[in-house]
C-alpha cells in the first residue's frame, strides 16, 4: 500500500487515478488501516466480491493498470521490492 500511495502522488497531476479495492466486509478495519497509513487515493469496498470476480482476482495483492480506454494494460500478482518502478514505467508508457 505505501508504494501505491507514492505512485498516486507521483502521477496524480498527470491524469492518473490510483484506486484500491478492499474485498470483504471488514470495512471498519480497512478504514483504520487507511487512516494509519495516510492513504489519500480512492479506496472502494467490494462487499459482494463482484469486482474481484470481474478481474479474476484469486490472490492478493493484485495490481491492474487500466489504460485510458478502459482496457487492462498490465496485471501483476504479488509485490516485491522494486516493483514500484516497474509499475511506474508501465504507467509512463500509457501516458
């Protein structure tokens, strides 16, 4: 999550929107986490699991980069140190 916060800061003035989706009904716990980690980008709750189903999410974390036409351009399962620069390069390639 901290890397997504950084990506949001880096690209928000260039028309890029970072949106996180929390799965499940533990909304209060998610709100506490977001406040603790100063998450400023949009975070939605997928209470029914329909968004996770639509994007075929079977494990978390998953990062999906959607282009300006609404198509999935890149998809990553998991996260490792250094992946934030790979994500940044992919976003840059779409701008």
